[in-house]
C-alpha cells in the first residue's frame, strides 16, 4: 500500500473495525476493532494515490468509478465510521475552511444558474426516481412519529404535519416553491380545498406534475423561478427547495416571500439544515449530485428572515427523520439496482448509491437535521400555542381516509 495512505488511515481510523485489501492482496487493519467489520478491496493501483489528496471527494469518486468495492459490511455503516473518525481527529477542518471561503462562488445561483443546476439533478429521468421514492414521489424528508412506519405512511404524515402548520382554509391561494412532481401541492388541493400554484425549474418534474393535475382543477404547475412570480398568496410552502437557493441569495429569497405573501399570510419552509456552525458543501455532492446546493445553519437563515420583515412564529427541528427516509430510499434503490444500471449504467448506479448512503451517514453522525420554519407578516396571524397543529393533523388524517388519492403515473421516457 502507498505509505502515505497507510499513515493517513492509521491517523484517522482510531475507532471502528476496518480492513483494507490493497491491489497486491495484502490486508491492512485499522481501528480498535469495535463495531461491525468493514472490508474495502482496492481494485485499481491509482486509487491509493487518489485517496491521499482530497478523500472527501475521491472516496466517492473512486467508488463511483469502480476503483474500490466494499466486500464486507454495509456502505452506510462504513461511511458513518469514517465520518465520526474524521470529525474526532479534525482531519477535514482545513478543507472545510477553504471550501467555506469560496462557497459564494460555487453557489452563484442566478436565475439562469439555478435552472441549470435543477435540471442537472432532477432531469436525470423520472424513471430513476420511480425506483426508490414512495408512491407519491416525495423527494424530501418524511415524518416518522414512530420508526416502524412504512415510507408511504411517513411521507403522508409529513404532508399532514406541514399542512397543519399552514392553517389553510378552502379557496385560499397557495404557492408551492419547488413543487417537485406535484405531490405536496396535490395533497393541499385535494385535502384542504386550497387553490395551489406549484413552480419548479425542472422540466420533467413540471411535465409529470401537470399530468397528475389533469383532473384537479384547483392545482396548476409551471416551470418558473420563484423570483419571477408576480401574484400574491395567502400561503407559501416550500419543501426541500431552500437547499438550492445558495448562501448569497437568502435575502432575495425571503424578501421575495414577503412580497408574495399577503398581510395575513403564513409561510412554511421545510429544509435540510446544519446542527452546528455554517460550513460548506461536501465536494462529492457538489460536483456530482447537487451543483449549487448548500445546507444552511439556522444562524445564517434567521438574520435574512428578520431583514425581510417576516416574523418567525414557529421552528421545529427534525433529527433522525431524514436518516430513516434515506435508509428506505437506499433499500428500495438497491432492490431495483439492475434497473438503474439498465437505464443509466453502472457508474451512475454506484454514484447514486454512494450519494444515498453518504447522505444517510451524515444524518446518523449528527451533522445534519431538518428544520421547519413557520413565518408570518403579522404577530397575531398564528394561534398563541402549538395545540392547533395536533388538532389539525387529526382532522387531516380523517380526510385522508375518505379522499381519493392521486395515482402515481408511470414515468415517461426522456
């Protein structure tokens, strides 16, 4: 094995149970032997050099390219172990500082750049998302009141939880920023009777959402940047989109929300967040999965809310909910992996499973969470206590049982 890589692994992997079989067939052991065993087999001589320079990028990159394989253990478990060791030893601190210094350049999300970035990820083909999402195509953190729920149950619970915080009345006008494939907007239209306008920057998402809404007259979807919307709304909801806004655009985002929201309006923003101080985007995720994306700390978000003149009326932190969601997604993707290979090839399939496993590991190690922020313009718009949320969820659950559900369409080619 490359001696520099050997020293790096010995200095980093102090806890856990890791074996690395190099290209000469020699086995090297790292860690204190605790926890589940993991064996990495290096399949290419150049992988040893690649892992030395920027392991946060090259570990995923070389896995994606088939230059190493996991011959014992689970990928998520391996990444949890490595992340905890890296954090404990401070090995990645300098890289984080350097990436943080240049993050505004990487997240220069003008309207044109934002559309390109959205298309890069969401237009990989609806067939890929069909392999692992729930029947309603919810591509964001589910809500698990208990972890023995199915993914479908937890995603429906998420929609109820968000709808309850929106305090919706029939006929109110709702803007869904980052509507995805239309599931949240259709739920609000069908279950609450609201008039929903959903916007996305991904063509394939909009096409799919419009097809689903063909028989739902109070739900419409279109390709549009949030900054270009001109109407005003009683309610705004945004689920899993704020991560794509970019750290330099938070003021513009919340000032736009304030402009679009009526004086007695309510907005609910659901986003991945950091549990600690502001940071930077993982370089593998930035290059191959979510260009222009960034996970914010609340300390970065709340000042922009205040500057926009909006009032924070509720904040809720969801901790392991996304870890469980990603676990379900990875299990489903793995079960249908052969279909992913047939659609996009082996390299894509390995990239996608590393992305899902790495994301789950990030939530398992405590670096990431999900926040839901409720916003208003007036201090008396929202009830004084949170009791109304539980009450509204019960009401919505009763409506769920009798309302017709939107069938998931078969994904179209292209």
